[in-house]
C-alpha cells in the first residue's frame, strides 16, 4: 500500500473538525514534550528549569513560557537532538502550494558584512522540523512522524539516522562527554559566560541521554582572527527552524515538504503536532555549542477549516465567509448552503479544484454548508459571515 493510500485510509477514524475563526488560536497551545540536550542554557529558565524541578514541572513551565500572552518566553533546545513537541487547538491544514506555518526563533543576520556571498550569516542555528497527524485521535503525539525535507535533505554532508548519546559527567560542573553512532567522541564544553551547576539536565533520570535524527553539516566560521575571533553562524537556504530571522519568509514551512523515513514525499492534508530539534553538533569558540531556540509556532491560515470525510474527499472552506465562499475540494460534489432558518441560499455542483462562489447578498449570521456526493450527504460544516 502506498503512503498516500495509507494516510487516507487511516483518516477514516478522524472526526470532522468544525471551527470558526473566533474559536481557534493560530499559536501553540500545548507543549507535549520538552527534552533539551546538554548545553550552556540547560538548568536555567531558558530551558524552563527552576531549582528542584521534576521533568513534568519543566514541561509545564515550558508550556507556560510558550503560551503565555503577552509573549515573552524563549526555549533553548541544547546541543544536537534536543527537542520540543508542540500542539495546537485545531488541525493546521495543508493548503496546497502555500506556506502553512511559521516557526519563531531568535536567528539574526550579522550587521557586519559576512564573507560568504549570497549566504546570510550571523546567529543561524538550524533545527529540523517534523510534523505528525493525530490519526488515532487521542490527543497524544503517538502517531507517525514525518520530517520536513529542507534544503540540505539530500546534501552529501547531511547525516541521516544520526544518533548521539550524552553522558552525565561524574562531576556536575564538568564538560559533557558524548559518543555517536559514527564512532566519534567529544564534549559539550562549558564556557565562562554560563556558570550554573551543570550543563547536563538535572531533572532527567538515568546517566545518559540519547537523541536521533538528521544531522546537518557545521556552518560556523571564525571570520576574525585567533586573537580577535569573529564567529559567523551561516544559514542554510530554507526549511529549518531558527535559521533565518522571524520576519523572513524563509522561517515559513510547507507541510508539502514532508517525507517518510525512506525519503518518499507524503501527502498530508493537515497536521496536529510539530517536533523541532537542534540539527547541528557544532561549537564555535566562545559562543559555545549551537542550539536551536524556539519562541512560538504560528498557523499561517487559521481560517482554513480542514475536514476529512469517510469517502476520503478533502474539502476546505475558508471561514468566515466574505464576499465569496471559497472552497477547495479534491473531488466533484454538490454543496448546499443553508441559513439559520434552514432555507437554501446557495446550491452548486462543483468540480475538483478551488472555487469562489458569490455570497455578497447574504446577511451576517451563521450558515450550514452541506456537502453531497453520489446523492448522499457526506458532511456538514458550520460557517459564519
Ligand atoms: Ca502547504
Ligand atoms: Ca495520537
Ligand atoms: Ca538561536
């Protein structure tokens, strides 16, 4: 069975999702998991830690930092592999051809001229982004994950299935030893700027932490001298978190970039969970280890309502209705729009594709959209104008 078939078959158990604009938040509403790898911000509030916190208290505090308004929190993911899993109060629809969400980090370009032309650099700390659909509809991220294949996915210097294990040091304040599945060993080194008790997460059980994923090649260069270093962390073109400034289009993501473990493209109608992990194992002199930072994730089209039917017809409606009712369907069907009194105000047969049906004559209020296929009502959606 090919992947597309599998996804659509699994969609049978999904309930139809009905939302209106006033009910959804475009931003993160949940932090399901937060497991930073060792690093210079570990065991500080930048990794959601306060003295004596348990793993669950760290997760809860991470959720508070990322969901409180006004926005103020920022989380570091530590060295390679450290990750966060976030969720939303609705499914983020995959609008074909468009960016679907933005990941906010703290990347910036250097104010000084960097030496590598056509490659912005400064503090670019790329994180790998993965997506998942809550196919079993239990609210937990226990479903299959798909990597968004960024610009370096097929690069020869990218290491897929990379695994690293960090070891709790014998002395809390020592450098953090690691070993990987490529036969290498090394340390996450302490620096003079961050002098907390340990760079190893104190709230974790056991004496090792293992992370796996796609490792991007190092991209930091000392553009100064040995005496007066000037470290530039160069960006990759696209498809990574904390890799370009938040205002830049290149911090946006398309669900269409999803691939399975074999690298085959996967057709996802929408996603419920996003996982982000630090994608480099890199140290840059006094700057220390590279760590992806995360402030938030934003659904770039929260008004698009995704719903799946048992017939596997994907139909999207933009809610609320404006001057036009905008619909996208992957199969031809008939739609009937009722007003709150149950009177038919619009009836059309539509073919697969996108449609704008004039609705300027409709008064403000609540409407019900019924979708009919082969003479059967296959779904209803509540819309507002
Ligand atoms: Ca898209
Ligand atoms: Ca699930
Ligand atoms: Ca950063």
